[in-house]
């Protein structure tokens, strides 16, 4: 996973904090990620191939990168991040959800 990120033109510039934030958010977003998926892609035990446009926009705002690169990041981290346990969020995390997610109906209490 880290090798793919390191070799990516844009993702290689992500901070460790930014990457950790997105990975920490994934378990909190599982319901939001699965909800718009087709029936074939809605198995809660398997990370879907794609994120919805609203989730891409949310994570794009959190990371400060284009949605295209968020999709690239998802393709790289989805399998590993999907199986991680839910961990408590910080006040900074709640602020990121409020700032970048609320307008798209994305909140950290979606689990």
C-alpha cells in the first residue's frame, strides 16, 4: 500500500497525518460507502470498488486534493482500511466532518 502511494505522482505528497485521517475515517463511513452501491457491491465484509461522488468530494476537501486522486487513493487503501476497527475521533476529526461533510449529508455518526 505505502509503495503504491509513494510511487503516485500526487499521493506521494500526502502527509502522514492526512493519510492517517482518511484511514481512520473509513470505518466510520462504512454505511455511507455501502449505501449507494449496487447489490453486487454492497457486501459489508468487502470494500466496494468505488466511492460515491459525495464521499469523493468530502475526502477531497479533507485532503486538499482532486477527486480523481481520492479515487486513486481509495483503489490503493480500500482493502486494508476496510477491515480496521472503529477508533475514537478527535475534535479535529469532528471539525473536518462538519466543514467538509455536512453539506453532503456525511457525518461521523453514520455507523
